[in-house]
């Protein structure tokens, strides 16, 4: 595999972004030389990333780190009742996010598939059931945020996508699809299918969604979550049409907004969804656009003598200036996008969409 993948993998192992208890920090602030506190969502993403690195680099250290992260989530974050976004804050100031729960479930199921650990599977099932019951809203949607410990919905804000129900939640709903495969329980599959139907009806209003052009870039990232969430049924007619339409939309908006703000994760997510849609026969791969996105992505990776940053990927670039956030999710998406692009270029077998981080 490429040196880019190996360097990114080394960053996950040696940067200190994963703490001794297994939890993973939201990001590293290069200007302040410190990590932001641990997040359960980022820890869930890190599990999926570490498992992907284990499968591609054949290094047992990544599996051990994934197990550490899974145990943190199962034994320190999940208390059998709620999964807070952060565990270091006082209990009365905690929040739970629908989206984060889905990311955690998908990471835990990845560990369970490799280890058969029944504790991890049971926590994944419990969190998946909590997503369906605790977050259920009045209009056949799901509250994005609950205030803890009372599990009351937080106030919604239509100008902040993460505080409003929307099509981006479909990526979290993929957890139900995965749980259905893991357990054989068709109820989980029905939950995913209902979420898919809802989001296919309303995704058209998500972009641009904000008068601030920089915020539109943030919404491109969230909209790509929707496209990723379609993948389990990507070959079906309506889903394929939404994928094609969505890829065109993001490409157009991104090209317009690049001089002002570029997010690493947007480039990586767009490249991944192009490749997966091409492999699924949904739409022919735009080879020129994919090659351009891969080339731009490589510029976000950091070369440094400092192990806290070396191999990681910057979160973004604003008006040509790097922002000082070395981000685990940006790094995860980028390392996978570049590795999957390399597989395509080498003519190797398509990647299983279930391995999508």
C-alpha cells in the first residue's frame, strides 16, 4: 500500500490522539499543542478506521487499538441507558446525538465481526434500539440531540444542520441495516428502510441551506453522509437517481466554493462516493474529477518531525490558509479515499461498501 496510508496509520498509533483508556480525541490543535477532549462519535469512527487499517496493512496493533476503543465505549461511555457525546463533562451537562450513536454502532459491529465478542454485540444492539425509541420525533423523524439525563429533545436550530433532523441522518441509520445483518432481526431493516424513504423525499431542500457560503461547505460534508447512507440500496432505481443527482450537486457547489473554504473530508467523501457508485454500476466514474480530488487530498496530509501531526490530515483550508486542526475523521476519510482510489487505479476488486468508514 502507499506510504500515505502507512503514515496516516502511524499517526493513529503514535500521535497521542487515542488516550490510554481507548477513547479518541475530537482533534489535535496544532497551534495550541493539545488535544480536544474525547468524543464517543470520534471514538466510533476511529474503531472503523483502525479495523480498515488492520485489514489493509495486516498489523495487529490496529486491531488491539480498535479493541481498546470498543471497550472504552462499552464499559465507560455506555451505561446501559444512554451514550453521551462526551463523558468528561458533568452528568447534568451531557448530550446524546442520534448521529453519533449510529457511528458507534457501526464501529462496534466491525469489532464483533472479527472477534465474536458477545458483550460488544449486545451493546451495539442496545444502542441501536435506543436510537429508535429515545430519539423518535413527532413527525416520523428523529431528534438530532437529547439533553441528558432526562432524554429530552434539545432545541432545534434550522441554520445548524447538526441541530435539525435531515438527510444526513441516513448514514447513522445504516447502523440499523448492519444490525439487521448481524442479528437477523427484520425490525432493524424496516427502520433503515423507513429512514431511507423519508430522506429520499426531503433531501432536495438540504443544499445550499444557509446564506453563509462557508456554512454551505459544512453542509456539503453532511449531504455526503446522505449519499453514503444510500449505499445499502444504491442499485435501486430511486436510490441510484439520488446518488447521481447528489454527486453532481456536490461537485458544482464545491467548485464554486473552493477559493473560500476547502474541507478535507468533503474531497475524501466525494471521491469515495464516486468510486462506490461506479463500482455499483450506478454511474460511470468521472475519472478526471476523481484524479483531481485524489491529488488535492494528498496536499492535506502533514509531513512533520512532530509525531503529534506527522501523517495526519488537516481539517481544512480557508482562503488558502491551513486551519490548525489535525482531525481523526478527516484523516480516516482521506486515508480510505486514497487507498480505494489506488485500488481502482490498479484494477483490483471493488471494495465492500460495508467497509466504508
